[in-house]
């Protein structure tokens, strides 16, 4: 069996394959950091700053802010689609006007 030329990293009891994209790498790092904080919380060695940050992340305000951001993204996408649709409609109107000019003999 051929050996893979990609190296893997072993952390604790986890074997991690190298990320293919920067987004995947970022997600790996977040996952590892979350695992470490979880371990520190269980061991009682977590710092007050890290613990307060996780408490803030779980607060109702943080959840509402995330939901608000999701809605703002959807609104921006809808506005973009509406502008693109308006542009297509304007092009169709212009094409129709040009066609009518040809039919009425105004365009030679």
C-alpha cells in the first residue's frame, strides 16, 4: 500500500490531518483551542479570563447578536439580488424599446 505524502500531527490522542484550506485550518485551531479549554475547565486550571469569555459566548446577548448578524447577512444578500434583478429588468425594457423602435420604423 502506498504511503500518503501528507503528514499528520498527533496531539494527545488525536491524529490531525493537515488542513487543505486556510478556513479548514482556522476551524482546526478553534476546535483544538475549545478542546484545551474544556480540559482546563474539567481540571480546574482554566484562567478567569478564559472562563469569563466562554460565559459571555453562552449568554443570551451573545446569542441574539449572532442571530442579528445572520439576519443582516440575509438582508444584504436579498438587497444584492434585488439590485441584480432590477438591472436585468432594465436591460429587458431597453431591449423591448429598441425592438419597438425597429417595428415602428424609427430606427433605420
